[in-house]
C-alpha cells in the first residue's frame, strides 16, 4: 500500500515534522491494538477499511475491506459501503450507502473500531450535544484512548474534572499498576519548574546539596499529567519537547540523559491554538501533546450528573466528619440542577462540603447550600457584593474554627482571636446556629 503523505500512525518516527495543515481538522480511528490519525486537508473522499487500497487502513477483523467513505470539504459526512458488521453514528445504525453528516465530537463505530473527528486543540461545541450523550461519548473515548499509547489533551473550563478524566485514562490503561504523577504547571514558580520536571544533580545550582530525580523520571513506566499546560514558559516548553521526541530526560547539571517510558496527558482551559498563533505556545509541542483532544463539558451542560455528584460529595464530607451520610431534599435537588455552576465540579464540591458542615448531621436543606446569585442578580447587588464576599469569608472562618474546636465556643473564639461574646454576636448576625459541644470520646 502507498501511504498518504499526510498520514500519521503509532509508528511515526520521533523526529517527524508536523504535516502541513495539521493544525486543522483531523480524523482519528482507534481499535484494539492500534490507532491512526489523518489530517483532512482541502476537499475529497477518503476510503476507510481493512483493505490495502484504503487511504485510512484499519487492521482489525471486525472492519470490512472497504467499510465506509469519508467525504470532506466545507462539511464532513460518512457513507457506509455495505460493510458486513455495519456502521453506527452516535449509536444509530447507518443503512448501506446512506450519507450522514458528522461533526466534532460525534462517534462513528466501524465494527469494534471507533472513529472521531477533532479540530486541532480547540474544544468542540458541547452546546450542540445533549449533556448525557456528550458524557457517554466521552466515556467511550476514554476507554479506547486508555488502551492505546497516544498522548491526550484534555480541554474544558476550570473545575470540570480534567484531572479525574486523566486518572480514568491511567486507571484503565496497561500502565495502571505504575505511577500516576501530576504537576500543576501554574502552581510551581518558574524558577523551580525545571528542577521539578527534570530533576537535578548535586551541585547543579546553589542549594543543590543532593541528587534529586524529577517528576518525569518518577512517572517512568506510568502516566505524567501536566495540568494547566498552557502556563508553561517557552524555555521549559522547548526542554519538554525534547523529552517527548527522544523519550529521555536530562537532569539539570547532568551530561548523560536517561531513557524514560512515559505516557503524557495534558490539560488546559486555554485555547492553545490561539496561543500558538500569538507565539505563546510552541506548535511542535502542541502537536506532540495533542494526539487526541478530549473535551470535558462544563457541569451546566450535564445536569443529569449534578445530584449524583452532590450525594457522593455529601457522603464523603460526612464520613470525614464522622457523621452519617445526609439526605438531600427534593428542593435541594431542584436548586442544584437549576444553578449554572460557573466554578463547575469544584464549586459543587465546595458548596456541598459547606452544607454538610452547616447541617450538623441533619438533612441538607436549601438554606444550607447557599448558592451564589446569577450574573443578572449580581448586577443588582452593586456595592453589597464586597460586603457579601467578606461575610462568606467570615462564615467559613467561624465554621472552620468551630469544627476544629469540636463545637466548643470558648475554644473556637480563642482560635479566632475574639471574645466568646463577640463570637456569639457574629453567629447571630450571620444566621448560623449556635453549635452544641460534642461529648468527649
């Protein structure tokens, strides 16, 4: 078979250059034992199947020799060519020679293989999908991506659960019994970042009084998760690119690189494609990290998960406090599912943990969840916003002190550095119940 010059697969050499047009739309196919990625450049037709004559060849017995055709140009559509195992678009069986349009994030099944279309490092528009369907597709992609060696880029708003998705890929992969190492690129000062990533030898810099392996070495054989990868400085990006291309890492102060076998998963809430265009992110590094893009929908687009997640968070918070799992009322469920959750899962977790604390072992009510107002409601608050924010901060500090003191108001007041009477006054002003002192165990 003559291979298309734009084709890329798992055997692509490490020093290969980025194909022209690869920053745009590409089609990816996964099957048990392999995957392939082919950029869609210009307009045309691509044959997909097991036969040598196919431009996108899938070496799996569940796929017909000429399974389907992919028609692309201004739009993209697929046509089943009378395959023996059939084709499905988002779970719907296609009739032979029926052409159906497909978009970013749609899942096409060819036998047991899976085909998806992705657009560079940009997120697909989940607004076009029902939340439940989008999450089902994401779950299926995670399952298949996990079995491959491909690097993955997770995109989505802050707090959507990108780290949870990365952990799921690792846990379902052949590397599950090895290390899962995580680095938040935005949380480490630039002066320390390279030492954390690559490690250092004794004497490499002032204060380096011992040898220290880096996080990439620690992930050898396993998975390395780079959270907020868009925050990496350009100098560090260049050194990370070398690791991805050569599969070795060189500690600071060392002259001998060490071979590593690491699967990289990166995550960002930023548009890396735009950053590349503006010179803020290396295009060659994006290409190496972005074997496939998985979009994590925001919580507001998957309301079916909110109540289940809230119950999980409530049970976990209650267990930590030594309390029984609380009941969330129907009113609470309606309130949670009707809220926009700008902070996504992270905001939901914080809201429920605070509610468990306020409920004092009883059922959680609407009064306990204390949801922030919507943007339109916030506009009407004006100068009261800062006062409310301070009250929220004060409430959290008081509750934390009471929890630490086991409900003893005198001890809590001492922790806060105020008198007991002042604490009582603030409890009343903030509408907080006066706690009962816990019996000593």
